């Protein structure tokens, strides 16, 4: 059996993989691990719990609350609120643990459990391993007044989070009309509220969650509705969130998509202009478009690359003291204001840049051109030899020499399947297509099972 925790908590099909029993056991084990670490020393332990609108989140959040309370932890149920809202309130309310029930951009049948430590940061790998190791162990249960209490705090918590979001932007948004696609998710109320509080004229779509329609043909994974709505409303820009609102993609006034790489580039230049981009450095993943790297290099901004996954971006940011990082998917971390990716925060910062400069989003995005990027999945191969086979390495070296500065080759073996992903970026689409097809043939021939 593999590790229970993935790169973003525990996730799977609700009531099959992620069950009420699992949620309860994980919560009890988390309480025991934190107690053993001394995190509860000298005070009665407290936790906050939030969820996205999935129907399964109702019974899973109840199970988490029951598990923590049975272990002597007082629980505040925040109700439906974005993942970054839980992270923020875990930090500002100085509680010992935050728990979010969400599967982010995944389809409605999925759900997940994510823990935040005191301060609002995700748990370290070793803490997650300790929680998994202590699940279902015998334990002495508290009784009487020692059991935890469960209370509700929905409205005030959301208001506190919205106030924080609005306080982060340096300029009013009163000149902008913005369309927001809330993905029928956790930010269906707070994201429009934050944009309106910042002064924007807001048009809202897909903000009527019913427990079943989260991410359904909407939000950041399906921006087509937003693109049409921005043009129809003659808006300055649009923003698309995902189910738990930890990521954001944008659409310019002409209906063109502005991805996470371009948003990162726009915000990096804005922060650098204000002297707030620590070490003049932007943290990206290996999947970020080469166009972003070239644009940042031309502007005097250094880029540091990590593996794919927001936790790796955050680890690099914390170790290097950097203030901005993210992924092409729109998962951006602005460390001065958040401990995790926050789609609404990103939307506010991007809109603020448009308002402050008086330039269109299309004009700002043009500063970060996207090179054609082709991804080919080569199946039925020995993925473990992708980084060692002499023929594959020679083909990659030859391709990189031919592409030069304005091109890149990346081979990524799947973590679980006999698949190697071949990615090629080039200045021209035809070159990227041809090079990717050629390398895929070499990988198939050299690594076939």
C-alpha cells in the first residue's frame, strides 16, 4: 500500500476512498501527533474546519469534527469557505490546527482532507507520516469536561477573510468591470464580495452551488463560459477560480485566456517595481512556459524552478525567502499575504495592477509571451530508464542544441504508470510539433516494454 498522503493531502472518491471512518481516524491521529509534539502544551487545543460545497463535505466535516472533539480538541466549524480562507484563519486566530475538506478542481464525486499547522502552513511530510503511522492505535479517551466542544462560526469568519483580502491591494478597483466565474465552489460568496468591497463593478457566473455542480463545465478548468461572458459584458477582464478557490486564471477584455505563467509575470514586474519582489526572484515549476523565463530574464528577474506541485514551490519560497511563486495552472502564492495559493487574492492583485497602470490586461499579458508548448504521453515504456538511456539522452541533447535559447525539452516519467511525458517548447508551433513527435518515437523505440 502506498503513502496515504499525496502532494495535497488525502484525496479520492468520497465514501469509497475518503470515508467518514478515514476522516475520523485521521483527525484523531492528527490530534495525538500534535499533542506528542508539544503543540498543545499549556492550553486547551483548538482547531478550525472548512469545506467546499460538495455534498460529501457535509458528512466528512462532521466526521473530522467528531474525531478532533473526541480527542479533546475544541472545534470551530467555518462552513463553506475557500482553502486559503482556512489557512488564513488558522494563522490569524492562532489555533493549533486547520482542516479543509475539498478536492480542489477535481470532479464532484471526489473529496479530500488537508491539514494546516499553527500559522497556516501545510504539514511537513514527516508530520503527515507520523499521523498515518498512528491511525487506529489504542488510546485513552478523555471524558467529562476534557472532551472537545464544537461550535459554528460561518458569517464572521468569511467577513474576516474578505477584509484581509481587500486590505492587500494598493489601489481601488472602481474603474473596472470584472466578470468572475466561481466554479460553483467554495468562493461563490466571498470572492464576489471581496471584489465588490474593493470597488469593482462585478458580474458573477457559476456561483450557485448545490452540492453537485462544483467545477462542472465551469471555473478554471473550463474557462469557455467566462471568455464569452467577458465579451458579452464588455468587461475589462474576467477571473476563473476552481472549486476550493486556491487557483485563478484570467481572461482579457477581448476574451483571450491569460494563464498562470502570464499572471505570475505581470505580478512579478509589479512587485519588483514596488520593491516587494524579494531577491528579484520568481519561483516557478519545470512546467512553466519558457516564454515566462525569457521575459523575466529580459526584465532582470531571476527564475528558480522546482518540481511540479505547489508544495514544492512553497518549500523553495520559504527556504529562499522569496515572495512570489506559482504554477501555470494559476496556483500562485503571494507570501506577504498568504501561506498558500489563493485565487481571490490573485484576482485582486491582478485587477489592482490593471487599475493602477491604466493598461489593458491584454497589454500587460503581452509582456509575457507564451511559446508553443507540445506535450506527448508515450505509453507502454519503462519510465525508470528515461533519465539514463543513452539513446534517449542523445536525442534530447540534439534537440536542445537545435532549439537553442528559444526552446526547451523536458522528459517527465509518470510516478505510477508506464508512461513518459515528452514536452517540447519552441519559437514556432511547427517546430515544437515536429520535435515532440521525433522524440516520442525515440522514447517509444528505446524504452518499449
